[in-house]
C-alpha cells in the first residue's frame, strides 16, 4: 500500500507523537506532584515553626504572639505594623518575609527605639547558627513561615477599602455560593476580597487520606453529615453546609478528632482568624466548592 519511505515517515511520526504524549503526561503529573509537594512542604513548615515557637519564643512573645510585659513585644500584629511603619517612615525596601527572618536570625543585640516606652529585661537573642545562635537555617525558615501565617485582614493595611470581612458571626446571611469560584479561591487562582490568597490548601489536601496539617477534604460533604450526627459533636451546625461554615469561622467550636489527621496535640489547630480575611461571598463560594466533594 505505502512504499518503504512513506512507511518510515509514518512510523517516525507515530513514534514522535507517542513520545510527545508520554512526556507531556509525565510533565503534567509532575506539575501536580510538585504543587502537592509544595503545599505539603508549606503546611509542615508552619507546623514545625509552631513547635519551635512554643519552645524558644513563647516565653518572651506569648503563646500567640500577644507579647509578655517586661520580656518581649507583641509580634501579632506588632511585627506587621512595625514593618509597615518602617516602610512608610524610613523607606525600608526589604520584604516582610526578610524583615522577620533577619530579626530572628541575627536578633537585636542592641535595644532599638521600637516601642520606646516598654522596658524589656533582656534583648532579642540571636537565633541562627549563621550568627552564632542555636537554630539551623531551615528552623529559622519554619519560624518565619509560622509568623507569616498569623497575618490577618485586621493586622494588615486594608488592601481594598470596600472589603467587608465576614468575621466569626455565624448568623450573618450569606449570598448564594458559586462552587467554581470557590474552587478558584481554593487553588489560589484568584484572591479573597481581602487581597490575600486563600491559605486552605497549605494545610488541607483534596486527596483521600493525605494529611498535610489538617484533615483531607476528600468527601468532606459526606464526612460533615456524619460528624453532626455523632454524639461527640458539640457545635451548633444542623446541616453539612453549616458544619463547614462553622469550621472556617469558628474552628474551635468543634476540634476534629486528632486521630483523623495525626495531629501533634495542642498545636494543630485551624487558624481562628480566617473569617477576617474573607467576604461573605468568599465564604459562601468556598462552602459551595467543599460541598461538591462527596
Ligand atoms: C529573652 C526574650 C526573648 C526571646 C526568648 C525571644 N525574643 Fe524576640 N524579641 C525580644 C525583644 C526584647 C524584642 C524587641 C527588641 C527591640 O526592642 O529592638 C524582640 C523582637 C523580636 C522581633 C522583631 C519585632 C518587631 O516588631 O520589630 C521578632 C520578629 C522576634 N523578636 C521574634 C522572635 C522569635 C521567632 C523568637 C524565638 C526563636 C524570639 N523572638 C525569642 C525578646 C525575645
Ligand atoms: C494552618 C493550617 C490550616 C489552614 C491554613 C486551614 N486549615 Fe482547616 N483545619 C486545620 C486543622 C488542623 C483542622 C482540624 C482541627 C480542627 O478541627 O480545628 C482543620 C479543620 C477544617 C475543617 C473541618 C474538617 C473535618 O474533617 O471535620 C474544615 C471544613 C476546614 N478545616 C476548612 C478550611 C478552609 C476552607 C480553609 C481556608 C479558608 C482552611 N481550612 C485553612 C488546619 C488548617
């Protein structure tokens, strides 16, 4: 039917196509694998940072960064405010991440004029081994990740003046939710009304049984329906939607059984301030998206 030369060309074309498709598929799954790895890495970094913070920093800065009189200033929101102030008044050009990192790594061997009215018994110690302190560079990175995770809509200069946070009020009426937009928020393809990216996927996988920091969201609509029926459940929710809503706005209303996500006791908690970062529409959309995961 075909002469030899034509057959060779067809053969070569088929071979090339097959290679392109195979490489393309490997590349695609590699992309997904990398994204998952990065999310998992970030969640773990926050969790490690929380443990280090508890061990080395809480005595002077308070367990939740609220500060300890006579020992150390509040970091939450102090460090975010201080950074904004330096940018405004000193033309400070470094990023927030680097500002926090440098302060931890090198310490403040000399008391600065920040919060001049407060007197602290000791100076901020040097923490990084690079500067003669006790912690490795990766531990410093974990601490930075943990502190950055405190950022709330309230602590930051409001990016969009019209933004109204839904906060922790469970009775506030929500507009109809759009699951597609919820998914885009989840995937950080778009930002919340606050201008901050949704941080959900840093801690929650969508794959069954994969624990990053919090439980997997695979089948959460079904799981939520089971939880509200369980005698251990002490929250207010009557429907799966309400349960998901409560988990986001008032995460401490019911703490998920630790065995479901292999938690380190006392550390792995949902951040309590997520409602301050999102509008009622963002919340409705995230709930609508999670309700599609049956
Ligand atoms: C012995 C008490 C003490 C300990 C322990 C301590 N700090 Fe501090 N820290 C301070 C003091 C005091 C200051 C304010 C220094 C100044 O006035 O310049 C400070 C400042 C800071 C700042 C800069 C705050 C700002 O707004 O400019 C950061 C960030 C910080 N500490 C993080 C940490 C972390 C993370 C740890 C744990 C690894 C830690 N500190 C442990 C006492 C402490
Ligand atoms: C820093 C990590 C972290 C972030 C960020 C985070 N969560 Fe969570 N989440 C957790 C942990 C840990 C739990 C389980 C403990 C608890 O109930 O508080 C949880 C529980 C939940 C639950 C209940 C799950 C169940 O199985 O009962 C829902 C729903 C949820 N999170 C949704 C979200 C959404 C939506 C976002 C983003 C807006 C988000 N989370 C951001 C850590 C996180």
